[in-house]
C-alpha cells in the first residue's frame, strides 16, 4: 500500500484533461499527499478523489470489492439497481479484480444518469428541475462514497 500519493504517480494513471501537469503538481506538491489528505482536498471533486483513491495501490483489493458490493446493494435497496445488477455486483465482490471495484461508482452514476435523463426527457417542462435534482443527487452520492473511503483510510491509519 502506498502511504503517499505523488504527482508522478497520479500522472502515471493518466488523469483526464481537467488535470494537466501543472494542476497535479500544484495539488500534490513536492512531497505528495497521504490518502487521507486527498480526501480533504477542497479544490477537487469527490468523484475525482474517488478516481484517485479507488486503486489497489491505495486500498486492499478485498476492501475495494467490498465497497463495490456495498454501494451496489445500497442502489438496489433504493430501487436504482435491478436484482441482476446486485447479483453481478455480488459476483464482482467475490471474484472480480480491483478494476470492478474502481468502476462500480462510475457504472452506478451512468445508470442513474440514464434513468434520470429519461425521466427528465419525458417530463418536458420539468427538465431543468430534474437535471438540477440529478446533479445534486449525484454529488451527494459521490460525497457519501468518499465518506466511506475516508472512514476506511482513517481506521487503517490508526491501526
């Protein structure tokens, strides 16, 4: 497990164009950041923090699989995932490599986004309100997932 995330390491993961070299250097500095410090960055979205943290280099593979299943189970309980999706997540939690855990949050957001977009399109005049509500719900979901990761990292730091 990596104790410090450096600018060079993050660049090696090929971040999106919103994070050019200069921005990554400014965020991570010369000495890098601990995973908990990444959780607390104020100028990086929760989604982007998760992109950085949901990796085997940062969290054990078993933890990543458990998070993927837990998040899929929550989506199922709220009616945002089908039994088939839950079964697939359970299988991923049991058998998949860390890549399944890393993409679970993005898959959930895409599926929910498609559902929200469909409902908004059918709603016509409610489109703007639905989009705003979806964006707020999506941001809250990313923040909740980040809180789960932060809790795991904090517990690991105290062990």
